[in-house]
C-alpha cells in the first residue's frame, strides 16, 4: 500500500506514513508471535504492526540523557539480550528536547549507549531504511 504526501502532514521528527510503512514491513516479515523493538519515540508501530515489544520500554527516553539511570539501562539490556527481537529499528532526527532534556536524537543516543550499540552490531544486520528508520534484522 502506498501513502501519498497529500494524506499526511509530517514534521522532521514524526511521519505517520513511515510508521505505517514500517508496520506493514514488520507484518510482512515477522510472525505475529515474534518480538520487535523500536529505539525512538514511535510506540504506535507496536500497535499498527500488532507485534509485541521486546522490553517494557515503549520509548527510549528513560534510557539516555539526564533521565537515564544505570538500573533502567541494565534492565533494558537484560531484556533485549534475552528476547533478541527479530527486528530493531533505530530512529534518526527525532530529538525532542522538552521530553529528553537533551538535543540528542535516538541515533546519537544509540551510538553513545555503548553496550546497546555493541549488542546490535554483533547480532544484527541492516536490512533496510524507511525514511528516518534504520531497520536491523537479527542474524543468529
């Protein structure tokens, strides 16, 4: 299904069209019982794709910047390592200072969260990019 520009009013950090395209991509490339993870501010993708999150964190903002705690980061890392979601999508250009109290976007936060970045780079391969989303697929 294609989504025309006339249907949406997108800002730099949010695209309904991209969320819908990613949801369709995940539906087409996963089984309904397989888990995914979105590193960013896009919890609607879980609903649209009817796929479960691999962790309890529907947003990443508690995991970086001044909001982050070591305890939350370790809980997240434990969950992501145990669940090994089929797909991990990393969002770019989604900085929301009034939420995160930092100018980092999710891509920059991913790069600065060494243990998470290391896990992804060691276990996943980039499969595609949809707008501001880099989509990694688990490679056992």
